[in-house]
């Protein structure tokens, strides 16, 4: 359980995190989502006591991180894949971390096996690929068999097989009753891994919701209809709060009516439908829609040509 | 048989408690960190080789040149200091490694792993400084003894060698080890203060080598009062044979040098505790 209360962090003039409150519950994977520079990493560093909040507080399992006597058993964290001395082997890196809290050598071997680094554990971490570095970071997080996992962009640099592996690993960890918080700037990845979402932009909370609700509310759903009598159907459907666009010859995009209603209307008028598909707004679109005003670094929008004329 | 297994199970669980962070464990962790980096080995080797190598080299050169030396040179010849002169180079290796002990963690991001494992932070600094000081003291004291003995063995061919029973010999041999130990602490402190390898090394070199050279430019009425209190000048009073005018006495000088290191470590502790990692 992670609880943030009115968490605020200012670096000089710049406010990285502003009045952020949320709760991360055990048992589900919670995605921490926001564009680059939204304050995700800063928030995670504050959770781990690496950065001190300007005001507000954040607790893990009821206590501030630094108050825990056995921190590695409370929270396993991977804040950046490269929080590893490049001159040390993966095995010795884990051994040194384990030693701080008396974790036995056996457990070091165990986590190396879990993350699949057995082949390279005795090699220096400086030569690791990004994906191997991520796996080593995850191994450090798992070392103390902690009740809470905090992972910053864990899928970065992993190959598809690695992404699938971490997705399942995190789901399993949550299913065992652990609290799992992972950040990403990729909504599509979150949708597959997380059940709950905390979305921030420019350091402020934008949404604290389930993934399903997020998608439903973020963008209006439309229904795609294909029929030989497109024009007749269009006239039947269009009306108050219902808009119909012709996407293609014989294809309509209907907003404001459910697919059930459209099917019923078509059936009543004996219009044969070749296709009737509810369109989910793509997750990425929903996310971009929601954070549009909160993007820190944005390419200037291109002016449509001929606008001046 | 089965009873035995049953009896053992809870004991095995007790053997791995949800371990708390203790200072002994932090020391153990820092020891693993120190010995698993190649830079530790090579830099320490460089320091030992410099200390002993120059002891032998200068012993051999001076023994060889002895018949051609002027009367004045012979009168002021310091066989003990000559054999320990390698400390001048060794201090650079020791200082650099001290800086790297901490700046290396900042450069690689390891510091965030270290501090999240030990969120109280200060034990990390004390463990690093303490371990490195002990390792340096052991190796450099042994090194200076070997340098002294081999240097004197070469000089004794001209019957100009000293022995440990000569006045000042034990103080200078042990003093070399102690001086380098304080250089080690200074290096760790500067590493933690500056958090950057290049800047840290430049600072250590500046303090130990450049500052005394710069101060030479002061008018002598000032220099006489100031120079003896500069870090390396004060510390090297312990390794000098004679207590000359405008230098501190051996042990007070060494204490002044220690005070610099303690102040730097205190500053490092405050910074580590207060600043975001």
C-alpha cells in the first residue's frame, strides 16, 4: 500500500509534482502514467525517500520509507535500469545490496534465475544491453521478496519476449497480494498489464481510475456500420446528439447510438447490415486526449495548408 | 527422521529473518562493493608500488652517488626521508581512489540503489570511509615499512643507512601510513562533497599539491604563518625528520591535518543527509 498526501516537489522555480494525492492498493497492478516530464520519476524517488518532498508526504505500508528498519523487504524498487556500478558484475551487485539486510547468497542465486541472467551474472554490468540492465534492475527489486514493488519504466529496452515475461511476472506478484506500481508513458502497454491507472500530467493528478473506465470516459465510442443502403440508414439514424459520418462507400461511423439501437433500427426497416462494430477509441488516443494540455515537451502543431487563404 | 526434518524447518526460517539494516551489515555490503571493483585493486597496487618502488629507487641512486656528493649534501642527507619519498606519488593514488569510492556511485547511478537499501544514508558514508581508511592504513603502513627497510638495505652498502632505532625513524615510518590514511579519508569526503569524479580529483590534488605551491608566492611574512597550516604541509610534519622553523611539530601538525579531514567528512555527512540523491 502506497499513500501519497498532497505531495509537492519544487526544484527552484520549476514545480515537478504538485499537490498529488493517490493510493496504490495491494493485489492489483497499478499503472503510473504520464507524458515525459510529467513527474512520474520524481514521485517514485519521493516514495523511496531519495528526494525529499517540498511539502506533503508519502508512506509505504503505513510508514515513510526511511523509517522502515528493513527497507528491502518492504519495497523493491527499480528507479532506473542503470542504478548499477558498471564495473561490478551482476552477481556482486546483488550480493552487495543483499548484504545490507542480511539476505542470504542463496536468494541472490534465486533472483538471478528468476530474471534469466544466469549466463551473464558473472560478467560486468557495464557490458550489459539495455534489456539485460532492466532484468538486473528487476532482480534487485525482487531481492528482499518485498510486499511492494515500484518500477520505473520496466519494459523499456526489453524485447517482445521480455515484455511478455515482465507482464506476467508483475501480474503474478499482484495476484499474490503485493502492491505493484509501475510507470510508463505507453498507454497500450499499461492496458495489457495494469488494472488500475493513476494518470498525471505536469505534476498534477489527471485521473485515478480503472483501466476500463479510463478508456470509456476518455473518448466517445463510435460504431462502424457497413451496409449496401448506407444513405437510407444514415437518414434514419441522424438526429439529436447522433452524428453519422460516411467513412467510405457503404461505411458509416455513428456516434451517439449504441450498436444495439442501430441494429434494431436497421432490422425494423429491413436494412441488411454487413458489419456492425463498436469502435473502442484506441488507448493511445484516449491517453493523448486526456493529457493533451499536460504535455511538457510538444512539437509545434503543423498549420493546415491553405488555412491562410 | 521425519521428526528431525520437522524440528529443523522453523529453525531454517529463523536463520533468515526479515533482516534489519545494521551497521555491521552495511560494512559487509561496502566491503563487497570495495573488493569487487577492479579499480580498487589496481589503484592500491599503484600506491604500494609507488611507495616501495621509489624507496628502492632512491636508495639505489643515493648509494651510487654518495662518493660524488658534496660535503654539504652529505651533511644534510636524510636516509629515512629518502626511502619514504614515494608517499608523494602514493598519496595521489590513495586520494583518487577515495574520491572514486563515492563519485563512482554518483556517476553510474549506483548511489540510488545504495541509498534506497540504506535510507538512513549516513551509515553508507561511515562504512565507506572507515573501511577504506583501514585498508589504506594496513597497506600503506606495511608499504612504508618495506620501503624503509629495502631503502636502508641499499644505503647500508655505504654505511649511511638508518635503522628503526634511530631517532624519528619509527615516527616517520608509521607517520607515512597515517598521513596516507588521512589522505584516504579526505578523498572520500571530497568525493561525497563534489559528487563528481573529475571535480573531486581536481579538488584533492588542489588541496594537497597546488595549495602549498601557490602559497609559496605569498610574501614571506605571511607565508611563514600560513603555509604550515595548509593541509598537506601540516600533515607532512609527521613524516619530516627535523622540525624546522615555520613548520608545525609532528603530532600537532598531524592533528591539524586530521581536523581538515574531519571537517570535510562532517560537511559530506550534512550534504548526504540533506540533499536529494
